[in-house]
C-alpha cells in the first residue's frame, strides 16, 4: 500500500466529484426519461450517483493507493448496478482489506446534532455538502458523512463533519491478508 498520496488522491477525488457533478445529474435525467418511456425500473438519483462514484473511487483513489490484492471498503453504498450482485465495479469478488479512517485534527462537532463526537466510533461513508442543516449529495462536497461503527439494520447514527477537520489514514481490516 502506498499511503504517501492518500490525502492528495482524496482531494483529487473531491475535485473530480465537483467538476463532474453537473454531467452526472444530466446523465441521470436522460436515464430517467428513458426508464419512464420504456417502463423499466428506475433507480433513485442517490443509487445512480453512488454507482458512478464507486467506479471513480476505485480508479482515482483505490488504484493509486492500494497494491494488487488490496482494496478499500466501498464508497458510500457502493455500486448495485448489476442488481446488487456485488458492490464493486471492478474486481467484483474482491473483499475489502483496508478502510479509510478519518482522524480529527482537533475537536470535531457533528453538524447534525451540534455535539462533539469521537470519530473512533464512526466509519467513513462519503463526501456530502450541507444544505439547510442536513446533508446532501451535491457540490461542494466539503463535508464527510460517517456512519456508526458496527450498526445493524436501519437503526444507526450518522454524523456530518467539515472536511477540513480531519486527516485521512488507512486501517487494515481484521482477518485481511
């Protein structure tokens, strides 16, 4: 694993999300019209976005940082383009060996609850923005959405923190080779 460029490639990924967001929204609108016209299953914009984001996460972040036989936990909800057959776009059967960790530079305040949080209790999920006190999948992607560790089912806490309050690190997952 080449950790030297981690924070740089994550910054580049955010620049990529911002630069191409309008194109993905336009693509979704074309897809939506086609789905409605041809009467086939329409996925939400969020699912469409995460399919696209996962593909680019694998290329722009994972491929640069990880060595062969290493992979990260999926970005966001991952890709379910092929009817949830797998969450990865490339190397479908690859199991995550590492996860991206957010480490606080100082005190971190969750923007949703306005309370101080311990980032060790949460897993990186994706980049978002804040709109009206809630997070949104849209530019400027200057915040981080994290989910409660080891949460099961639909009952879990999410937090949103400013991007500039953390540094990124990588942690090996339990039984990974």
